[in-house]
């Protein structure tokens, strides 16, 4: 109490001075990158992080594509992409609500919401504090500030400047863009100093022969490679025990580097015989030639920043300046004219409002009816569909552009329907709506979902489908119990026939663009029906290919989508191949198990099993499928043909059906991708 009285005795200016003196030290404690023992982070939608002093890097939880899973990671925090450069426990992401805490005994400890440990840093010694530094390295230190653990020592899929790889170190690619489990490709520093790249068999844990080698192996053990170093200046080299260096990435001469960086037309600088050559777009005829020693360096931007006007040539800059000057003059003249009569402005404004309210609704109605009503489908009012779905109460699923609800129509014997409500009134949605109505309304096939009607009233866009009682193939295929082998083969045949109809038997060829289990529905008799034509790309009769932006779902998208190549019906064949493997194995295209090494890309794993004669593993020793070994092998071979990376090697759907039905012989398929070692 005495101390309290003494404190109260200080005049107000003195207290303010003390607070001001304390503020800088408090701010420094929060921004210097230090993390105290006992501090923790929780995996939530708005999870906080531990930033580095500059804010370039951050340590914390990142939400994955599956919104219920989080990855403990380090990322670049100042760029829009927020690229992840390190992660922990990628094979087993943390569920929502998990917590990472800095402890004195074990360092960083990651626990799930039930308190079960998922991962720990296993530091040596007692931890006094942690530190997220500006190199992207998270370090733990003891009370003497000596480093006892660092994230740089636990390699994942990225090597940052100042980071080192010791002998025996391995960098592993991730399984996919959004799956951080161990992938098929590895960069390894062997004990003899050789740096190699090879493909890793996820099924057998066997590393195939290296497809790249730095050729730095030294037969003398005393000179064997010790570390792979990537320094701050961008040099990458192997440091030998005798302090000799072998540079893997040569330095670009400063004058050549500056010349290309300051030349807005330069995209590549090539070095050959000490001469610097600058290249501009378009680049063509690039190839590897062992007879022409040299290096090529590609200029890239730091982040997605807009191009500066200085990159335009001087005449173009002057044109832009003149254009802006003319625009300013026009705006000034227009302002003077409009400001000359306030009464005239009000008159013009009134006429504009009348035109908008009386003409625009008629135009909208006319455009809607002209663009959409090209079929004999039933037209529903929005009020009718609100009543049909009981206020959109029961949700059946979510598609690319909307939500599907269950409803009933009819007065006597009521009929169940599925109502798809488009949830985004933007240009793309309007286009997809008209496409879906006009396409499905003109298609009639037992393996396609039937469209009953639509609503095109004001801002409301809805589609009314027949209701299929057994839901989606995804729920049926990946649930318990597993469907029978006979059921699965019949479903595969149905999907193939539906695609054949879309590709070859419609008046207008249709590319679905999004074949996946969620878009295959099952009727009362488990017949497959292809649904969701919202992404369909129509081809006129004189077309065989088209260009369009990337569409579809990850895991089912054909490689040509990412290469700006013409899109043909072969993209659906690729997706069908992935789906066929899922039907065979009852596994998703990317399968995540519970133990280490139990993560596979289904297409890679299936080819490994086929090549090694281990087809039984694909069906998990399912008796019915194994007894039908002939059909099992044929289905797998057809699927491998469908997922060929080269579209020209994939069969058309008519040939696919013929092979599945044994009308024609199935040849031995080649490797589906050049990245797989055969």
C-alpha cells in the first residue's frame, strides 16, 4: 500500500514520461523476432504468426485446400503468393484447433485438439527462446544464445539463400501443388560429394537411377563433398573437406547482368566464350547441345508487380503522355460545357433516369428470353422454386457455380427434383447458365442427367434437374462398404458411353471439361449419369480443337491445360483415365494414408503396380476383382493409355469403349509421363 501511495504521488507529467520511455522497449520485444518459452499459436481461420524482424518471413499455420487442415510452416509474408518455403509434418497436416507451443524441454511441440502429439522439433538442450530470422530460418537457442535447433537443418522442398545441405541430405518434392506429402522427385547430396536428382518409387521406397548428376564425386575420401551451400549472392556450390569448391551455378558477370536487367526487351542472357548475348521474346528453337558449352539466365520479376512505364521505349512514353494530356483536355472541356447550365444538367439527368427505368428492364427481359429459351424446357418462376425447395432448406451439394437443393414439384403425386441455384451474378456465371440450359436441353442419353426446367427471372438463374436417389459417385465409391467389382465396372462402362455421346453423337460436339466423381450421379439402379455441364466447352461442327482458360478440378486436369495448347476432347479422356483408376482402386486421385510413406498420387502408383506385376495391391486383395484378373489388367491398361501426357497417344472414347469391351486388343501402354523412370 505504501508503494501505491508513492506511485500516486508522482505528478501526471512524470507518469507520462515513464510510459513514453517504456513504449520503445515494448515495441522492440514484439517486433525483434524473439519468441518466448510458453508462447503458442493455434490453427484457426484467422491464425496469427511469428514474423521475422523485417516481416519478410513468418512462422505459423497455413490453411490447406481442405479447410479443416492446417500446415505448420514458414512462408514469404510480403508477396501476394505467400509462398511456403518450409513445413513440418507434411504427411499428416494438423486439424483445425491444433496448437504449436514453444517448450523448454522439447522445443516446438505440435499437438492436435485432443492433446496428442503430432510433431516436435527435438532440440538438444534446454530452450530459452526462439527466433524467426530474416533468412527464413526459425532457430531455437539456449540461455547463452547458442543455437540448438534450426528449421534449416530439416530439409523439405526448398533451399533458401544461406541454407546448407549436409552429406546424406535430401530435398523431396511435394506430392502436388496443394499436398505437402513427400513426392516422387528427390535432390540428394551423396556421401562421395555427388549431387543427384532421381525419381522415388512411393510404392517400394526405392530410388531409381539418377537422371541428373553434378559429377562431383571424388574417389579420395578426404576430399569427399561435405556441404551443398546456397549463399546470399545466389551462388550454389559444393564445399569439400579440403575447402575446395565446385560451383553448380556460375556467377553472371555483373556487366552482362546489368545490361539485361536494364533492357526491357531482354528476357534471357546467354554466356558463351566470355561473350554476353541478350535474347528478346518470342523465344524459339531452344535446345540442349553438349557441343555448345554455355549458360542461359532467365530474367524474372520479384512478385506480381506491374511493369513500370520506363520499360516502354521513349516514343511510346511520349505517346502515352500525349494521350493523357488529350484526355485531361477533353475532361476539362466537358466539365466547362456541363457546368454552364445547372438546369440543363438536371434535365439530362432526368431523361437518363427515365430511359434506364423504362428501357433497360425490357432490354434485359428480351435478352434473357432470346438467349435462353431455345428448348422446350419448362420455365419456373423464382417464387415457384422457393416453394419447391421449401425456402432452399435442404442442400444436396455444391458445384462450380452454385449450390444444389432438394425440392418437390407437382400437385398430386409429387416428383423430387434437384434445383441448382447460381450464386454469383457475374459475366462468367451468366455465360455458364446459358451454356448449360442450351446444351442439356438438347441432349438425351441414359447416361446423362436430365434437365427438367429453368428460371431466368430478373437476377435469378436456377436449373431444375431430375433427382437421382443414390447421390454422387464420390460418396458411393469412397464410402463404406466398398461397392462390388461388378457394380464398379458397370459404372465405368456407363460413364464411357455418356462421354462418347457428348464427343461424337451430339449435333454439336461437347467437351465436358470437369469429369470427376462428384459430377457423376447414380440413379435407383446405380446407373451412372454425367452431370454439371456448367463448364462444357462447345465446338462447332467444323472445329476439332479450341483455346480456353484452364477449367476443371485439380487431380483430373490434363497437362495441356497448363501449356497453352489447343484443347480437344482428349482432355475428357485424360480425366476419365484418372476416374477409371479411382473406380478400380476405390481410392481418390491423391490418397493420403495415416502412416509415413502412405501418400500416393494414384496415377503414378497405379503405373508402378502395373509395371511390377502387383495389380492385386490396387484392389487391396479384393477377391472378386482378383478372380477377374483378366478384366482387372485390361481396365488398368486402358486407364494408363487414357492418362498419357501426350494427347496424341490417348485413344478417343470410342476406342476406349472398344478396349474395355474386348472388341479390340489393348496394346501394352507406355510410361504415361516422361518424368516416370521406366
